C-alpha cells in the first residue's frame, strides 16, 4: 500500500484521538480516493452514520449549486437520508434531478452507492431518463458496488439494445472487473484500530443517548436556564464531546478566546446543522454554547415549503439578512411563514429585513427590534403598528407619509428607539426615548419644506427636546414651515 494511504489513516486516528471526528471523516474519504478497499469504506460509512445521527435530513438547495458553499462531511448523509426516505415512500424511481444535483455538488463518494442500489430496485429505474442518470452516478463514483441488484434491473430492461442499455451493460462490466486491493498487515491493523475507536464512540453515544437527548430538550424548552446548559456541559465533557468544552468556556469569567476559536473552526458546521441548510454558513454567532444569531442564505432558490424547524432554533434570538441578500422571491414568503413557527418563538431581532417580510409578520410576533432594508411595500405602516412588542425600529428610505403614519399610531408611545431617513437622503431623524434630548435630526438642501411635517409629527414621540443640524442652506429654504414645526418642542438646539 502507498505511503500516502498509511499517512491518511494515521492522521485520521490522531484526529479521532483529539475528538475532531469531522476531520477524521474527511481524511478517511481522502484515503478512499487513494485505495477503494472495503475496510476503508466500512470505516467511512460507520463514522458518517454516527456523526449524522439526530441531524435533520434536507434537499440540496439550488443556491449551493450556484455558489461556492463550503461542504461539510455530514451534509451528504443528511441529503442521502432525505432521498432514502422519499424512495421508501414512492412506488416508482423518479430521482434523476436529485442524482444530477449529487453529481454536480459532491465529488465521488462511496456513501452514494447504497442509495443507487436502492433506486435500481424501484419500478421506473428502467426508464431512459432514470437509467441514464443511474449509469452516470455508478460510473462517477466507481466500484466497488453489489452487482446483484444491477442484474435484476438488467432483466427488466427492453431486449432492444438502446444507448442507455449499452451504458448499463458497461456499468455491470466495470463492477465485475473490479479487483479489491490487497492491504498489507500494518494497514489492516490500523483499520482495525480505527474501527475499534469508532465502535467505542458509537456504543458510548448509544448508551448516553437518552440522557443527552433529555438534557438538550431541557435547553431547548428553557433557553434562558443556565443550569440546564451547565449540566449538559458536564455530561458532554464526560463523553469527550467538544461542545461540552465550548459551553464551559463561554461561561468562564476569563474564557480562552484562542481555544474557543479553534473549537469553533473545527465544529461550527456541525453545531449549526440543527438549524437546517437555509442559513449562510460561518455567520452564526454562539452564546452560552448555542446559536443565538444567524444569517439567512441569499437567493430565492428554495423549495416551495421549508422543512419543519428543528428544536435547535429555540435558542436563536437574531436573524440578520446580508446586505447582498436580494430580499425578494420565494424565500421572503417562506421566511415570513417560518417566523410564525413556535420553534422561532425567541427571535426578537430582525435586522436588514426586506419590508415585504415585515408585512408577513403576525400580530402575535415576539419581534422587539426591526431594522428594515426597504420600505416601499403597501400596508407597511399597518403591519408595523400591529407588532405588539416592537420597541426598536429602523426605516431607511422612508416616505413622509410612512413616517407620519407611524407617529400617529401607538408606536409613538411604544418605541424606545426609532431611526428613519428620507428616500432621497435629504433628512435623517432619530428618536431615543429617555434621552436628555430625545429627538435628533439632520436636514439638507432645497427640499426642506417636505421635512417640516416629519419634524412636526416627531414631536408625538417626545416634545421635550430637539437637536437639529441644518446643511446646505436648509434652514433658509424652509424658514416658515420649519418655524411651526420647531415650535412644537420645548427646547431646540441648533448644531
């Protein structure tokens, strides 16, 4: 056997010893590329199943095919799990699109083979489109694979030798010609050692599963309860799970920031996994060991319905859309519905949100802080007024009418902070309830007359004091209308 294979297996053993199981799986997949020996495949499948246990299945988002999204070793078993579940519920093979996504998104991987062997047994696998894609995947991944199901499908194929039948014959011949590599005694011993470590880990996880699930459930049911998290941390530390150390470090009075960063770098994707595939990877913020802030994936390439949110969402308090997020399409309506789910009950901050989504929030929403990225939607003022817990609001590109409607609603007494700016940038106004000077404003240019009604309406939030800055001759341009608006305040400070 090659020196590289022995090195990869040795590094995988070291990664397992450090409890870096994700890295160990990646190294084993590299070892499979070097040597397609069945002992290596068995190690990959066993460790992969162990790491994916309890994680939600999902379909490959189209956005992953369009952008360079980082793959994680546990992504594939979760996608394959979803496909296997569908295969079990369908009476026919209709997976050509899904198989094409597998081929386009993942490099050749032995974990795909069991799914293919399941699909060839389904009625419909002999249709040209399905047969073509099955052939492509078998040839893409390569041997070894069980030939018996392929021979069964061969017997169902039409007698006429079409192009796809000939390709399928080639797949069978390639599988029959495959010769298993012979591993030397030292390599076999290393595979046995890896198997022993993985089996011990699987058995320990099985033994502790009930306790672990109960402790996670306690955290998800009462996210504010520190004692539940600390008990969970102790249990995970005892099991050697790096999440236990991470939780303990985030609770420490003087945490080791460098160690936390290393743990996060090695485990972030797995700790994000309970949130599903529709968040931007690498942007999740963790507090007290669990996700607290996330960023939705860009684009509207989502299925018509989101998967059911997992309990892991119960610790998330903030969702912040990226500046590049297009903010329209199917994902906006889906996220609007998702935010109504009980699993997202603790989400109180929505940042950089498309105005359309604000209109989709229900009247019993728990959102307290809302920062919009657009404000052109019809009915926006009514939607904002209907949010019972809203205390912080930011509206860019606000029309005069929208601002005035907010000021003449219950938001005038409800908001603690309100920031708004004009569509054309001619004015900016900020309300800070309880401040010595609660209203701050900047106005510029010849359109200052249009700002006077805004300034007059802002007094409904507080007439105690106004600090205002005039730029580009704004005060001279709007002297008369401004005089009336300024008179609504007991104190006016010009800057």
